[in-house]
C-alpha cells in the first residue's frame, strides 16, 4: 500500500491565510458572532414564547447558559487543536478521523444554507411591511414575483459583499450589528419603565394547553434557532487574527451580549402586550412599541426597518460562514475541491455562489409554487428552522464528544479542579446537544436524517479519491491465500 503523505495534494499544501484575509480582530470577530446569532428570529420570539407561558423565560435562560458553555468549549478546542480551520469540522476530524470530520462539515453546511433560506423567508415579510408602512407600496394579489425578487436581493447582495473579501464583509457586519443591537437594547431597557404598570399582561406559567414538556418544546424551538451562530467565529478561524486567543473571547462576549439582550427584550415585550393578544401577534415589537407610545403612527415601519437591518446583517455573516465550512473541508479533500477556490480577494467564491444558489432554489420553491400562489414562505420557513436546529445539533454533539474524549484520555494536560470544570462543560454540552435534537421533534429529526444519509454516497466517492492520491489508508480486503495474522499486521 502506498505511503500516506498528507501534503501531496495541492489543496493540502495551501498556505494559511495571511494579511488582508485575516481581517477579523476581536471587535470584528465579536460582531460576526452577534450578527450571526441575531437575525429575524428575535422579532417573533416573544409571540411564540407567550404561547408557551412564562416557563418560556426559564427555557430561554437555560438555552442561554447552554450556548455560553458551547462558546467556552469552542475556545478551549481552538486553543488545543493545531489545525482549527473550519472550527467544528476541524475539532471532529482531529479527534475522530476523516469520516466524522466530513459528517460534521456536511451537516453544518446544510444548516448554513437552510438557515440562510429561513432567515430570508422571514426577512422578506419585514421588507414588505416596511415598504408598505413607510412608502405606501402595494403588492399585487396572487403574484409573488415581487416578493421573490426581494428574496433574491436578500441572498445575493450579501453574497456580492462577501466576494470582495473579509474586510468588506467585516465593515458591513460591524455597521449592521450597531444598527440592530442598539434599538433592541433600547427596547429591552426602556420598556421596563412601562412593564411595571402592565405586569398583569404576563401569561400563566404554562399556557400551552398540554404538559410542561409541551410548553418547553414550544419555547425551545424558536429559542434554539435564535442562538445558532454561537460557533460562527470558530468556523471562520482562518479569517481571525490571533485565533487561539480571539476566537474564544469573541464567542463568549458575543454570546453573552446576545443572551442578555434576548432575555431582556423577550421578558419586556411579554409584559407590555396582553398574553392573549401577543400569542397571535405576527409583529409583537410593533405592539410593544405602540404600548409604550400610544398613537405613534411610525412604530410599524421603524420596527420593520430594524428587523430588515438585522436580517441583512445576519445574512452577510452567514454567507461567509457557509462558504468557510465548505472551504476548510475541501482543503482536506473532504468536500469537492472546487469549494476551495478563492478569488483575488481571498474570498471562497465558489462556495459563496453555490450555497447562495441552493438557498435561491429553496426560495423559488417557496414563492413560485403554482399549487399555492399565495405562499409567502411561512411554511418553508417553519420547515427550515426545524431542519437547521437538528443539523446543527450534530456538529455540536461531535465537538462536545471530541473534547470529552480528550479529557478522559492520557493525552490531557489538565488536572485537579480544572479537569472537573472542563469535564462539566463538555458533559453539559453533550447533554445540551442531545436536548436540542429531542426538542426539535420527530418530524425534524426524520427529515434531517434523510439529508445526512444523502451525504454518505458523496463521501464514498471522496474517500475513493483520497485513497488513490495516498491521502487515506486503503482497507485490507480478505484474501484466502494470506494468513489472517499477516493481513492484520499488514
């Protein structure tokens, strides 16, 4: 059997990104985390939470703690593993081998483009609301072409921005983070001056109509989706300056800021709007703003504008993350090599274009379905949210298990109370990942499993190629003419 030389393939020999490609310092890396986490989900979260009851606030707190633990763990993995390009993919491959790395990259890639499609499906509704409220635009009935055009703009403008490199992406990301974070923080803080006079609006502990587990499942779905992105900086490690220090810091700071904002905003809106109204409200922030400032005619378009900016910023960050996970795997010949192609700005142009095109096809299916001419993408949004939650839980689970494997091995360099601390973080992350999967429901797990299985034949061809190029060991086949002991030794 040919000797394995990992640097023989041209993708393996690629030099680490330097200079302008590593344009994300700590502030920009933190902005990437915040921009990826805060999309459009936060603007519907209070309404969904009201349907579950005040237990949902406890669920949000638990998920916030779980997301923070994941952030701490990603920082530990980045500091420990030599090659962390691709984040979750690199962690799994380092500990469990090529197949685990491929499976992690495949699942996360699905999460990214499905999540982008989900974000833009919701984003279109806010663009429509803003243009109608602020400019008086009208949209023709039974004709979704204008909405489809808006969806394409929401997908392809961020793609074009990313094609001009990391500096371009970081500049837009930083601006949109400020433009969406500050208005939400204003509502989250200022609204509490009004909640004291309307505390009777809070729903009962469990308003789901079922058991408390039913209420938890209702609240967990939207909360889990709203926290996807905690790993964004770890995926884009190759674009971060001094990643072994800044990835962990940016992840923890960004996640903590988002968690605090989510809890403040959700609890405040639930206190401002009567629960029976809020649970059916498609624009809960508009109702909350009007509750604070009665008679304000501009509340609708102002909130819609913040949501538009928020969704656009999230799409900019997620476009980069989607391309980066594929580029990292392609570099190791665990994705088709074209995903490793970069342009003169060091942007992975092929991955950006392909992932955006896939999300565009989903939007075409949503808006241009002749059997449902009035479709506004809500059904596909719900489906893609559930799919994204499950497919991202698999990479989380692999990463947590990779850290757990290291901690219980003889390779570990931590001991005493630090070992106990790290074991607790890894163990909690494992349980959190399992809970994420369980909370998504049977239908979402089934659909995600189908998508995972589709990736296995692709891996079969990639593995065969790696064997031909001496990048992977060839399995020893049974030969009756060779003693069994010699086959095992060979």
